[in-house]
């Protein structure tokens, strides 16, 4: 499924987006924050915002790139995924702290991508069987996600060498980007829930052929 694939069908389906949609929508939000903070007018600097703007036909507000896109992405994330104000405040703070000039944009986006990738790879490794819990046990799954995130942020010694290295990298990203354990928990939890809902169509198709 392509970028925002399920969002395109929201009028026909009850599903919200898939994992890719959620991650992309989060990037749209903080790229919009970057645009508004730094007064960026060249949309090529912000690929996710460009896709979002084209897909949803978001008009530029007051001649400033990022204002309308930030508001639209924030509204979708709050309505479809139940995220609260603090989630967005932390992104705002992180961008303000790390993106002071246009020269900082690429390094920030690269750093955030590394943080997201390492965090999800690590959580997938550490939670494994917990991911197979039925989605109806949302409260229990959230609690397990919260505990695992806390371990990643505080535990400095791990038995597996690859886990040890990745956890150390995540903690470094966390400090540089300025995200809290709560933010990380909300981010991971939503991705876990969405991943559990995605049908394994490719595998099914392979088996029936």
C-alpha cells in the first residue's frame, strides 16, 4: 500500500491508516513545524509535506508553507489515533531545539529517521510474543509497551550484544532529539496496534496459488 493508501479510502472504509500512514503523518507534522519555524518556501525540502499537500489538496494558509499542513496533520493524528496535546508539544520543542537554520533540516530528518527505525526494531525484538496479544487487551499492551520503553531508556546492560548496541543508540537519539519516555510509548503503541490490524494478504495469496 502506498503513502496514505488507506486514508484515500476513508469515505468507503472504517479503517484508519496503516503503519506507513501513521509514520508518514507524524513526519508531515514535524516537517510542517520546521517549515513554519524557519519560514521555508521551497517544498522540495519537505517531501512528506509535499505528498500530503498534494493528496489532500491542502491550500497554503496566509502564504506560509506549513501552517495549514501542520493543523490538518495534527487534527488527523488526534482524531484517528487518540494522541494528546503533549505528543505535539514535544515535537514542537524538539524541532525548535534542533532546527535553528535551514542547514539543520537534513541532519534533523536523518537523526529522527534513525531514532524511529532503531526504536521500532528494538521494540520488535524485545516484545515479540506480546505483539501477538489480541487487540482487545489494549490497556495491558500499552502497559507492556510503557515498561519496555522504560527499560530501553534506563537499562544499560543487555545480554544480547545487538540489543545492547541498539538500546544505547536509541538513548543517544532520545537525548539529542529531546523526546520523553511517554512520547516514545505513545508512538510505539500506535504502530504496534496498527501492525496487528494489517492483513497478511501477500502471504495468503502465496499460499493459495
